[in-house]
């Protein structure tokens, strides 16, 4: 399969966040082979699509629990720990593997319609979740949620993930759409020795380990009393050193940030969820200045409650500015890079998150027939980026390609009937309500 996408503006999301004018993106056998001005493009004998708007890489959602589409709206006015204990965990206990697949299917469709081509999912029932990802045509990093709570065996959950990785490898599926990982939930649901055991399994397989860290000030009081901080606990427990993604990471000290930088820990910043649950505002400028790779995450659709990563980019920049009382501390270009290249780096991936030769052909087209772009595509680069991040966001995403496959056209999934997917979630939510009355 050979595809050339030709557009007035291409945002490759290179480190300087360049803006290319009258440019093309070539995809051959799922991989990008050329990105640059049309005048410099090589001869091409494949399909050529003439587009009218802006091309950018598929967005990378570094932290999500997308099957929770079936729980959207529950406990929406509760703080984090009550929200988990009173609403999420009791309902999740009633969810079947099929329910997880149903929730993930709608979540994948919703994300694709917002230009999100990759999501890092920490959840249960991996085979059903992965099946839904493949049905929608998106991409996933699946970390099996590992907890030590009544009714669950943390070791069994870990061993199941290990067996799966050993059988199928870290990445598989068409266009390597699936990556397997480990998802130890947190330092307050697992003992340090358990975290150590999971980290050993992950490092032995060069797998990503994703863990919730310092999301709210109340969750880890015992751990902080003994170790000083959760990052310090992770170091003492020999969790750091491999591929580690620290989700949320709201309440970090200077020492914590320096520790993360020294070990190459990635951070998944979830501004929308952290604001809705009143968890706090992560120290994103300090993390970036220290050289920590920071990506953006939506968190679950029951805590955010949407799966719109460009909205997270806008919120990340807004919160950083108001926290510092400095309108220059985080700009539109940096916010866009966190949603793309930065997210890929936080996951330890160099094959997604940017439009560069060799990376997968995950491409998003944003139509510019919208008031947000009324100042014109010939506006200065900084103005064009500002209009995308501050004004437009994802509402004009019309087309999405994953590994060169056209998975969204005209704003709708080409593979999944969205209304049927919505009806499936409606049925699951109705059953859960009747069980939990």
C-alpha cells in the first residue's frame, strides 16, 4: 500500500515544532517514507490524496482506562478516593470481559474521532480490550492492571501478563498495533515487594511499567511517612531503571523530579481528570525543564469525562500558566508536542508521535473550514499553532490514518458503526445500574 497525503500545512511535530507549507506525507507499507515540501518530494506512483487542511501525527494518549465509557458520569462530584471506593470499584467488580470489550470499542472510536491513534490503557481483560482496539483500527499499549485487593491475586495478574508477552512478544498485530506492558496500580494498592516483583518481570522483557503516582495528597500518606515520597519508594523498591511511566505525578518535590530525570522515567500528565477530581496541578514546567519526558493523558472517561487529547493540551498549558502566573511558561507548540512526540517519548516509543521517515503512518487531518482558522492558513507559524491549540482543538478532525489505513473518514469510523457501539455501552450501563441498586 502506497499513499501520499498532500496538504497546505503539515505539522511533523519535530523537536522545534516546524510548520511545513504545501507539503506531503508519503506512507508505504504502513511506514512513513518522506515528509517535506511538495517541490522536494520524490516521484510517487501510489494513491495521492489532495487535502485542504492541516496534517499532524496521530495523538498519543499516555494514560487511560477507556473501557470506563460504561461508567461515565458516576460519582462525578466525589474526590478521588471516595470516587474509587464508592463508585468505580463496586461497579467494576460487576463488569464482565465482554463489558470491557464493549466499553473499549466505543472508547477507541471516540478517541479516533478526536485524532488519538494510540492510547496507553491500564485495565483488565486484555484479550477483549485488544480485540476491540483491532476492530476499530487504532493502536494500544495495554498494561494489565495489577492490584492486591480482596478477590484479586496480584501474582496471578502479573503471571498472566508475563505468559502473554512470552507467547506473543511485546508487539504484534497489523502495523504492530498492540504493545503489551505491566500495570501495577499504585504504591497504595501494592506492597513494595510486589512492586519489585512486577518491575523485575517488566525489565526482563524490556516491557513498559505504568503506575499511578502521587495523584492526590491523601492517597499515599503511609508511604510518604515511611519513604518520604512515592518516587523514593519506587527507587528503594528497585522499580526504576527500566521503561517506567508515572501517571499523574501531581505532588512531586524537586528531589522527586530530579530522581525521575536521572532514571529516564516518563510522566503522563492528566490535567482534566486532576482538575475534575480536585487532585491538584502537576509541575509540568519543572518536569520539562529537568528533561523529563512528559506526555498527556485523558485518564478514564469516568474521571475526565472525555477522551479528547487536544483539550488536554489546552488545559495543560492553561494550568501551567495560571500556576506560575506567567503567560510565557508553556506555549501552544510545547502543548502540541506533549500530545504527540512527548507522549511517544514518555512511553519509550520512537515509532509513533511524529511525522518522520521510519515511523508508523499515523496521520490526522484537521479541516480548516471553521471560525478558528478564519485568519487563514497563511498566518504566521505561531498564530497557526495558537489557533489549533487554543481555538480549534479536535472538533474538526475529519480523517485519520493508522499505519496508512484510513480508519476515520468524514469524522466517522470506517470500521465500526458508532451508533451500535453507543448502544452496546447503553446496555452495559443499564445492567450495571440494575445490579448496583
